């Protein structure tokens, strides 16, 4: 379940990219706590476990995937293999030790 760090950083990056004229969305693997729904943009978050077909489609079509606040794909459950298989460039921004090596750019 995504925490406040993950949601806040993801929503902030998404809003920044959108203001730069980019198409951007936030996707999380599963539902997040109700007390985080106050965040601007939270109502637009795609929850992968609720709509995996749309999630797969977005990841397959993406040019760039940002992964924020997790260091290894197995932490995001069923969405992990879909991210790994995506032809998109992958960027990891995180503070946990021992990040996965599949990312094209890692800031950790």
C-alpha cells in the first residue's frame, strides 16, 4: 500500500510534468489509505489492482516511467513484471538501499 511519501512525491512530479505540457499519470499497485485522499490529484490515481488492463496499456505505451519511493520491483506486486517488460526508459528515485539494477537512471 503506497504511503504518504510515495503518493506525495508521485503527485508532485506528475503535476510538474503536466505543467510542462507532458502527458503524465500516477499509478499505484493497490489502494492507499483513506487519510491520504486529501492530496491534490489523488482522485485521478490509477489503482492497478482495480484496473490492470488500463495499467498494462499505459505502461506498454509509456516513453518514460518514474518509480518513486521503492527500490525493488517485487515491492509493487503484480505491476512489477509489467514495468520490467515495458520498453519505456525507467527512472528510479528513492532513498532505500540496494536498488534494482533494471532502471536506466537511478537516483538513490
